[in-house]
C-alpha cells in the first residue's frame, strides 16, 4: 500500500511537472519553430516540399526543424559545398597556373620550329569581365605576346595548341538542361577557360514589334559557327535564349528583344573554350608581328596523351599565375557566378590529384565530407547548382556549415557570403528589418526553387547556421522570399 501510494505520488508529480513545462513552453514558444511552421502551412506552399533546419553553431543543438532530412535540389546554394571543400582541401591562397611550352627547337634568330602549347590549369580569371573592363578582355594575351617577344620568339613554324585535357571534356555536368547550356549561365568548366567561356552575339534590333533582328557579329569570332536566328523584335528588354551543345558549332537563338534597343548584345556560352583560346592567342600574336604558320589547334582533336608523357620532352617557357581561391570564391558566392563554381569544383580534383574532371572532383569532395558529416542522401552532380540532379537536405547544409566554423579557413569562407540588406544577391533581402546585416548566406533560385543557407548572427550574440529549401511553390519567387524573411527575422531575434 505504501509503495503504491509513493508510485501514485511520483506519477502525479511527474504529470504536474509535465503540465508546468508545457505551460511554460506555451508562454515562451520557440520563435523560430513557430515561424517555420507558419511558413510551411502557407496555402501557396500546399504542394511544395520544404526542408529547414536551424542549429546553434556553438554546440550543435537543433533549434528548429521542418523535414530536415528531406534532400531537394537547392539551386545555387550548392556553391557552398564547392567553395567550402576547396577552402578545406586547397586553402585560400591556392591559385591555378597556365603554362606555356615549346614543342620544338627555338633557333638563335627567334624561329620556333614546332608548336607552342598552352597547358591549362583552370584559371577562370583569364579575360573575365569580373577582372577586366569592357574592351580589356584580351589584355592578358597582349602581355603574353610581349613576353614571348622579349624571350626571343619572332616566328612559329607550327601552331598554337590549346590544352584543356587535364580537366576532361565533359562539356556540361550531369543534370543540366538543354535550355541552359547555350546561354552564358550554362557555360561549362574548362581546363583552359577564356572570356568567362562566353560568346557575345551583337544584334541589330528592329524599331517595331514583329521585325526581324539581324546578327551583326560575335566576340570572339568563331570560325565555322553555324547560327540560325529566330529572335524577333517584341516585348520589352531581353527575352532571348541561345541553344547549342558543348563543342558544337551549331547554334540558334529564339525569343524576343525589345523594340528600340538598337544594337544589343546577348550573352551565350562559348562552344569550345580550348580552341577559342588558341585561336585568340594566334590572332594576338599575328597582330604583334609574330608570324604563326599553321592554324590554331585544340588538344581535344589530337591523339590523346597523358600530361606526363606529353610534356616530358617539351620546354617550359613561362608560367602565368592566376587569381587565388579567396578571390574566385568571393565572386562565386557573392554574385553567384556559375562558371566560377564549376571551375572551383574542378580545382578540387586537379589540385589534389592532377585530374580536374567533374567526376573525380565530385568524388574527392564527397570523400572529404564522408565521416565529417552525415552524407546519407547527399547527391551532388555539379559545382554551381544548375543541375536538378542535386539532392541536398537542410541537415546536410547545417552540418557542413557548423563544421566550417571550426576550420582555420572559416574567415575566408565566411567573407564570401552575401549579407542581408547589404551586399551581393542578398542586398534586397530583409532590408530595414531585423535581419539586415545579420544574415550571411548564399541564395539559390531556379524555376519553382528557392533556397538560402548560411549563418545568422543573433541579437543575443549567438551564431546560428541554417538552411531553408523549398521546391514547387504556387506563387511568385518574390512572395516566397517575403515569407522566408519572417523566418530569418525570427532567427535574428532568437534568445
């Protein structure tokens, strides 16, 4: 009887504490969980998939979650994995090199009896608009030509050969859409990139809707380009699209360009960066008075040879060092530059093993994170997030982001992230709201996809890592962001 009474009293006490705890929780609810619950219950998101997690970086405590293990295509937030892995494996000062080799004898009177080889290392800054002003894209080639002349080369009895082979020739990663690959944002990585791997088409636009547009030319000039033009005058602004596969010289344009635009440039992807590089350098050399006997060549079209055997008998003439990872990663995350992300991914494989192919680079990235975070259900097929084959959960992002806070490379990585209401792709997010200046994150946007992953510095002095991904919402992207801002602000105000 006494034991029964004690048991009953214990149960009653436990139940009373349970009630008290729930009353207390009801009085001071977790504001982040309340915000994400409200977000998920929005009628416009009834058919959507949502994955969310917020985690205390100091101890790994999960502060709020909604389907945290649901892996979804996260668009450009994928760039966080590419850049974080590169910082960890290569370090912020890693810089690619482009090397010039002589394959033949250089005579005393300055004649190279053989080919001049350009061995690429993925220096995506070469001729990039992010590092060179308009009309200055070719300046680096001018300097290289001047260097060759100073080193005694006056004539090349052979060809300029571009070699991008050590990054492979995939052209585009798995999961990229046909509608993306011909446009500038769908330019694939190359061991020898040039001009952002971008082909600029200049059109004369008609004065009235319905009028045809006329292609005036391209930069760079592509020998043998077979372009079919279906772009007409109409609508407002640029609503045109370029279609074409990697390494194919067949291209066609569709859509509209607004009346009154006059001469207007549409940006597409470069069909064959390796070949364009050698053609552009040949053009510059000739303009400087260096005679080049044969046409420019690409290593892709020549008999295959490993780099070890190919360059063993050649003479290394000079080396150009590119921009460091810290700089390229800043543009990658701050302005969401797809090509830079793809090149950074390939740097991972090349910098660690000499093989910069997409497959090898992804394999090395996954091997790095395996054992450091839970990689079950983590699928990454490209570096930029343009692939819809990517599947990453909020939990994957938060574990990776928390891990980065313990790294010596954290400050460099953190400095690449846009700041809400202040910079980059987050400059208009949480403007004049609690989240302004407090959310440091990467955004991701594709058709029916919106995502953000990064860090929140709370008013109470905590650092939270978070990820929110939504697919297939039934409203505008702008409205979706407005609802996400409520979640961001709740994290900032979390005590």
